């Protein structure tokens, strides 16, 4: 049976102790929560208790860049040769991430575009509707893994493109505790399974670097034949990930 492990702690502290990985999915703080205005969803008939976004608060742009620089270096250093990393981000810090990932000597394979089929309209009337996020795919040298044939069959028999459409996390899969949303950035399971199947080799050792509620690790468990370590610093979220990976309890470290 594939083994999964949840590590509660700061990625920057624990990563050097966790060994080497064949593939890493990183969904870091986007550094943009200060841009959102509180919206009274009650007026639209759906009341949302806002989740805790304190992890996404940085003193300044320089502070965010310093944080990014540190974690990208650690992540690059614990990739096996030929291993690859996919990083989720928006346009806001695309330049910082690309520069740091390239600066570590990683090979830039694609900016995969995730087109959100049910994106939320922009209320400002000053900007366009934000409808996509990036999945930055980099490898450590040659020999990276991509299941070309599976991706082609997923795409209806045509070569898979670097723009893929998935709906955002549905209400039915949204993790809530006592009605409260736990992680606004929770990624949809279909997108996570697409990454796990398309870009990770059976038998490989994977890392979900910023766990949240562990959407990538849960996808890996569903796909099977791979093991996954998840790092999350928030104790409540780490406990939720353990529960999702091991509903019966007792098997997940
Ligand atoms: C964008 S969310 C990840 C959401 C996740 N992909 C999901 O679908 O549930 C980022 C997560 O990283 C965690 N985090 C932030 N800084 C961290 C750090 N230095 N070490 C470990 N976890 C961290 C936050 O607590 C938050 O849960």
C-alpha cells in the first residue's frame, strides 16, 4: 500500500529533513489577500464565513519575494534528478516565481493555464474578469515524466494543450468545519487528479508543499500507486488533511 504522511510545521524548517522527491506540487500563499474586499455574500443569498487568510499576509512585496526565494531554493534542492515541480500562481507574482525557479537552475517546461469555467465576476468594473491561474511546470534537468498517452486520451484523443479547463472547487467538495470554509484556495479535485495522473510516475515519491486541506495528497491517494508527504504549518488544517487521507484514523503519520 502506498504510504502518505502529513508533516505539521513550517516548510522552511522541515523540508531539509524530509529527503528527496520525484515530484512536488506547491500551492504557496499568493500574497494577494490584501487585495480582496469583504463581500457580504448574504445579499446574494449565500452566506460565507470568511476563512483565515493570515498565512497570506506579508509586510511588503520585498518580504514576499524573500519568502518565495527561500522556499523555491529548498524545493529545488530536494528534487531528484529528472524530478519536476508544478507551482500554482496568478499573474500577481508570476514574475517573482519564474525568476526564482529559473534562478535555481530548473528547466522551464510550461506555463500551463488553468481556465476556470465558473470564474467569479470582477465587481470593480475597472478590470476584466479573472478567469485563469498558472501551473508553472519546471524540471531538474532532462528525463521528466509526463504520461503523453493518458493526457491525449483525457483530451478526447487529441494532443493535450497547455490550456486546460476545470471548474473551481464545487460546494459539494469544499471542506467546511461547522459551516466555516477552511481554505479559500482549496483546489478542485479534478485538477489535482489531472496533475497526479499526467505528471507523476507510478511508484514515485511526491510532496505537497503547502498543504491547505491537502487536495493534491487526496488526489494522489485516489490515483494510487504513489506516496505523498504533505507539509502544512497550521495545526487545524494539518488535522483536516490527516482526516481526509485516513478517515478511519491510525494509519497516517
Ligand atoms: C494556498 S493554500 C493551499 C491550498 C491547497 N492547495 C488546497 O487545495 O487545500 C496555502 C497553505 O500553505 C500554508 N502555509 C503557508 N506558509 C507555510 C509554510 N511556511 N510552511 C507550511 N505551510 C505553509 C497555509 O497555512 C495554507 O494552508
